[in-house]
C-alpha cells in the first residue's frame, strides 16, 4: 500500500490534524500516513504548491498527497450594489 502524505494550513493549535489522522485510520487502518507540514501560512496556496514541488519527487510512485489549504484570500466578497 502506498503512503499518504498530508499538508495543511491548520497548524497544531487545535485538533484538525488529529481529526485527519482519525478519518484515515477509520477508512484504512493499514494506511501509512506522514506529515509534510501543517505550518503553511493560512490561505497561502502558492506556499503549499511550493512545498509539494519540493518533496513530491522523493516519494514512491503512487504516493497520495493530500493538501488542505483554504484559498479564502483569493475570493473577493463585496457588498451588493443598490
């Protein structure tokens, strides 16, 4: 079974990273899960992309990368005009 590698902008202040591990464990107890990083700056999808590019070539073919980074800062929310 190929490994799953996680990265996120969650940080470690709450249980979000642990919850991801719990979901993976419930889906497939034999799955090997590794952390790339959980210190991506919030909403920084470009930093997340860079971290993936830095590391993906070192993992075996078929490895699964899960990157969870909210792109909220790219969405412009404006007041409706009257």
